[in-house]
């Protein structure tokens, strides 16, 4: 058992830094082409330079805006990072269908998470710059919570060991979607931005970012939104690599890798790479691991379970910024986003 855990931990580290390879050696990462891309050749994965960003909520009026129509097979569009053969696409479709079937019954889901943020500008190479613990919750179809409860920063090497400490007044992300409003809590500034959702958006799958992989998966929507492939993994898990097609997603992250249990299809880890990640010039990324995952439990089916976060409001002495969702123009992705990124690393 210890050997298996060590092997899995080593594998998670390898996929975080980009050394894991696709299940087929003929589909390694290739750079986007200005003309029609050619079949990708085996090589080391090297996306472009940039910074990792946090998982953040988005409210989407039309989930298929700025992307392909639902259910269409991936094909070599300009900018596609890789091309799957017919056999590989069929295998991917089968895996997504099985994943969707397993997760379609998810009415309630919650998990604790741990997050390690790696950034050589803030900590030595191979040492995480921040460490966080928090919680996620999901209630179908349109309720969710993401909250960092502890956030610690690298403070130096003491007797050969990395040390971390909390910094007064610095907190991680905290947002809630209650089905009618999207609330983003800025605990540092003591501000809360409340974005009202119009009636036509309520009761729909409005939580976006990479979280569809953690919550309830819709295979057609995932293929609309991502170029996705499977990468090699140890026994007991599947690992998928997803590159966003929508510009609004690409502005937040270049690609993600998702680790799920191969029996329950519940999430085990997610590795989020910034929009310009490069393992040499900008090797910053966020590594999430999910623990204590609970799914459709008797307690979760009680009304009081969701009320705790669904009815969450800012303290009376906070500044409240209210906003109403307004669809973007017809040529733009129809998306309402929270305010400027205030995440503290």
C-alpha cells in the first residue's frame, strides 16, 4: 500500500511539471500553427510563458458561445494543441460518456482540498510558494461554494526545511453561487461583489472555470469547451488533459490536468496551468488535491446542508458592490465574470 501511494504521489508530481506523456506517444503537445496544424510529433510538453491563476467562478448565459456546437468530434481547428486519431477520439468519447453516466446522479458533492502554488519567483525551484486548505461544495444544478480556509506563504529555509507562515490581512478566494446570485468575498478589503443573475439563467449549470471536472460532468459541453485527451496514469486513476477553446477560458488558464478515480469517477486532483505557462521561463502552476470527498450522503440530502452556504451573506460592516448580469454583444462570449483578480499568492 505504501509503495502504491508513493508511486501515485510521484506520478502526480510528474504530471504537474509536465513530464507525463499522453496515452498514445503519437499525440504529444505541439505548438499551435498559423495554418492548418499537422499531426503532433512526440516531444516534451512546452506551453508558452505566463503565470498560474486561481480557480474562479464565471456565470455563463449560453455555455456554447465562442466554441463548437455540442457533441461534435474534435478536429484540427487552427490553434488546436493536438489532433486525436479516430481510434483515440472514440476511446476519449467512451471515457467521457462513462464519466458523465457516473456523475449524472450527483445531486450533492463536497470535498476538502489542499492547494500548492509553485512559482520560482516566490520560492526556490521545486518548493511551493503558498500552501492552502479549503472546501468546495456543489448542489445541482446551480449552487456551489469555493473557499480557502488557510493560506500560508513561504518564509525561508530553516535547518534545511521549508517554512511557511500566515500573513495578517491576506486571505485566499471565497465565492458562493446560490442559484440567483454570484457572491465574491474579498476578505482582505472587506468587500463583497454580488452579481444578480437574470431569471433565464437561474436553475441552469452556471458554474464554470475548470470546476465542471470537479462537479457534474456534461460530456458534450466538455467537448464544446475543450480539446481533451487522456495521458498515461498508474493503476486506479484516469488522467485527462484539457485545453480550453474559448478565449475567456484561455485568459485564465492554458490547460488543466484532471485525475479521477477509475471506478467512482470522483475527483482526486486537478493541476491548473496559467495562460502562458512554460516549464522553463514561467513554470508557475497550482496543484489541487481533493480529500474527504462526499457524494449524495444522507446528511447532504437534508435541507440544512445547503442552507449554510447558499444563504451566506457578507458581514454588516463590509462594503457591498452590486451588479446585474448583462449579456455581451453577439460577437463576444456571453459571460459575466467577477471583478479584477485579487488573489494573494
